[in-house]
C-alpha cells in the first residue's frame, strides 16, 4: 500500500476472480478523520472483504469505488509473529503473480493460511502457503528426485536445493547454478506438505521443528527470489517469525 496523495492510496488487492488488482483508492485516507465514505473500513493488510472496482482504462491501475470489510483478521493483528507471516505471504504473492491473472485456488489457500497464523500450526501454514504460491505461479518445486540423475531422494542423505530451478540434486551430481545444501529429511517433509486448507485434516506424521521449517521457508524464498530476480524485503522477517526473541539463546 503506497500513499498516492493526501487522500488516496495505491493498493494491491488479491481478488478471488480477477487475481491481483493494483488499484487507486481515492479518498481512503480520509477515513482516519471522517468515516462517511464508500469505504466500509480501512484497507489494511490481509483484511478480507467485498470490493467494487472499475477496470483500468489505460495502464494497470483500477479504481476502487467501494470496499466493505468482512474479516479484519483481528487474531492475526493481535499477534506480532502472525502479522509477520501475513507480511511475508503478501509480498511473496505479489512478487509471483501477474496482475489480472485469476488464481481462485490460491485465494482460498491464503485465506486458510491466514486463519492459522495465530495457531500452533503457524509455521506449517506459512511454509505450505509459500509452496502453494510458487506452484500457482507455475514454479512448483520438484523435490522427489535428483534433477540430474533422476534418483529418488532418500531419507538420511544430503542433497542440494537449486533455487533457480526449484529442484534438488544429489551431492555428487554436477550443477552449474548456486545451490543450498540441505538434509533430505527437510526436502521430503516439504514434498509431503499439503496446502494450508488441508492441514487440519492431514497434518504431518511427525511434528516439524522450528529450525526445519525455517530452512524450508528459506528454500522457497530463495526460489522465489531467483525466479523473479527480485529481493523480498520481508525475507528478514522469517528469522523473527520462526525464532521469537525469547527462544534465541544467542541474543
Ligand atoms: Zn543425482
């Protein structure tokens, strides 16, 4: 969300039927001082609601004409770690999707993930969402076998993740892109991880530890960054999200 003038903002909406919609929200900043407007509530990060917008005449910017909040995500806003997860998910989604390209399935997955960001499944929900977003954008990570020799990833082995390819390779196979060494247990767990909406019904067999989840999230963020050739400003929040201050012995 960027301030456009004293009264307006440029916002990026993720809509279920139209995908990402960059839009000019005229008059939305007046809400702080005056609530009489077609905007039924502030346009806050990951707030869910109904929108009416005029498609762009030229360029990409639509004009937002009405907005009604259905779910302001109060639980996420009360919890700093959950809010970090929300920020990471938003930037990740905006980096990967092209405007006006509908992804209703991803809309449903981010909704499911945000609903779990303040629960004990928050780490799983975030990693599951990042994996889904990459897949929706056409960059599904190939994690079950080495991309060079085709050998299945075996438990207990060391493998390398290749961010630019979203793939893995054995330690011994030649790769000419930067790689990240990783234990195969993390790769196999990431391969099995179901989308956020399925997590309540199909949780992992073994509880995931924070260090493994942080590593998995970093792999997916590095894939997103290598694929889009842009740095995610929220990447630094992963550490804070997975290792809250009170749990970090080194500080
Ligand atoms: Zn190999």
